[in-house]
C-alpha cells in the first residue's frame, strides 16, 4: 500500500521534468541560431508572428523629432517590433557605415548615401526574394523609374523612401511689381532668361535668379530630352555633346553677361545689402529660385510674399529632375523579417504613409512614392503644397533621377566634373574644349564601379 504514493510522486516529478524540457525546447526554437544563405548565423524569424517583442536598430540622418514620430507610429501598428535609432551614425555617412560594418554593428535597417558602395562592401541584403513573396508589393503602384535606379541586374538592393522634385520657385509679388508676366508650366529657357533680366534692378539690390551655377547639373537634359541627369544616355556620359556645351554657355551668359544673380557679387557686398548671412530670397529680393520640394514647408513658413512653383524649363519640352533617398536591410541582420516589415512600412505601404501623416510627419517633406488616389488627394490638399505641384507630379513617370546615390561611379565622376566647373567659372577652360576628356574619365569611373558591382552580384 505504501508503493502507490511513492509511484504517484515519481510520476509527478517525471511529468514536471518532461514539461520543463518541452518548454526549453520551445524557447530554444524561437531563439535558435541558424545558418542563412550567406553563411551568417541569424535568429529564427518566427518570433515576428508571436507575442515576443523584437528590437531592431535604425540608421538615419532624419531629424530626431521626425525619427521619434516615425518610430512611435510604426510601433503602434506593429506592437511586436520595437525600433531603436542607432545614434552612432553620422557624417560622413559612408565612413560611419564602414566603421559600423567593421565592428559588426550595422543597423538592421539603414539609409544609404550610396547604394553601389553599400552593395560592393557587402552591407546590403538583396530585397528581391522578400518583394517577390509579398502579395502587397506591386511595382505598378509605385514609380518604377525610381525603383530601377537601385536595381542592378534584377536585384533590388534598396528601396526609395523619399522623393523630391527639383523645381523653380517664383516670387509672384516681384513679377507683379516689375510688371513682368508670370509664366506657366510651358515656359522655356528663353522665358527664364528674359524674366531674370527684367526682374533684375541693381540699384535696388533686386535680382532675377538666385544662383544659376547651382543649376548646371540638371540643365543638359533640358537641352536634349533624350539624355538623363548628368549627360548619361543609358550607356555612357556625353560631356562632349552639344547639349552639355550649350547648357554651360547658357549659365555663363546669365552669370557673366546678364548678371542676374546676387551671387555674382562678393559676400561682403551681399552682407551690406541684406544683412550678414541673410537670404535675399526670403527677404523678397529675388524673383526666381532653383530649389527642391524638400523646401516647400520652409518656404510656406518663412516667405512673407506670394510665390508659386514651376517645372525646370527647357528648349523644346522639359523633364522633371528627381532626387531619391534610399533605405535597405543589413545583410548581417539577425531580424530580417522584422526589418523588412519596417522597410516596407517606410516605403511602399499605403498604411505606412497615412500612419506617418497622422503622427505629424510633414506631408510636404517628400513627394509620395505610392501612386494612389487617396494619397495624392491628401498630399495636394496640404497647405505647404502649391496647387501647381499637380502639374509637376504628372510628369514624374518621365522624370530624370539624380545619379548621386545609386548610379555606379557617379560620386567618383563628380571629382572630375567639379574641378572642371571651377575652371569654367574662372575662364580657364571652355566646355567645348574639354568635353571629350571628361567623357573618357567619367566613363572610366562608371566601368570600374560597374565591374566591382558585377563581381558582388555574380557571387
């Protein structure tokens, strides 16, 4: 009779041990490390579908206030994922990323100032498999021309998270004061020059165009719409083309002959006219300003005059220059599924766009990347977005994209283009004399960078 209680006690102990082992086995499965296709050990991602909270890190140069708004909005809709900003990153961005990679501390999700650099250094995860299995991803609901800039041989290594258009801002009060007709979106480069001259009145320290030289990179495509930003034609640079030569001569005419810009004069003179380090545009002393849509909010808040926005004009038709910023997932991340959810929410998710808007992130800070009627209605109704932006938005599919952050070798090409621009400004060289030399050197930088990229992609 005494055996039964003993047996029962042993049975209870045995059951407790089995349950404990089962619990350990379950926890081990959620946190176990497995080998991914790159040979890196990573934790199992099934935790993203459970109640366990995963923490991912985020590298961005966005201002802290907006980062906090973004993170809170994301965490509210994704309660199982916590996002922590990586405060160790800063400028120069690529150098900081390189240091983080060397220390094995790349953020799970990070903005990249140069997608080719990040790919060749092995920092970025190929997003293609994630996008292909995502039923919510539809390239036709985005702008494919922008997406393709970070797609190399069919591999999408980064996604654009913001987009801006390069535009002309016009002080319409100044046009009215000088009895100069305000042009419409069909204006030409001849119209731009004529207006700039008519608006310039040196005696009043009033000028037509703020800084024509800042305009030189996007101008060749307005002389030849078949080219892309920076004279690229899809295969090579074309600095020896008539479009490039004519565009640089146009700028030199505005600067040296017409003298339509306050920038023609010394800083000492400008400080005397406007006050030290004051902006003549904000003071209402400039008729036309070359700018980006990232400045719409600031102009709405600071300008004390009526203004509007027009596309960059051309000779016979024009193309809208676009600037994109990119975000990717670290190849060494241990939480890639969670990182993808955050990246998706930041980029092509309609819900993500409205979440950020509702959280207070300025709508006008970036043109929406999602081609959706509700989003466009919300964007265009924002007080910081001029009504004329609607015409510019229609031209985005045929826009030309800034190659700085995604085109192989362009950052190196700028080391050739920049010094040559300085020679043009000083009269030490003419575009027609050095175009062939620029072609040879810039195309060599592209070929070298593309070769490195292909080596990594082909692995």
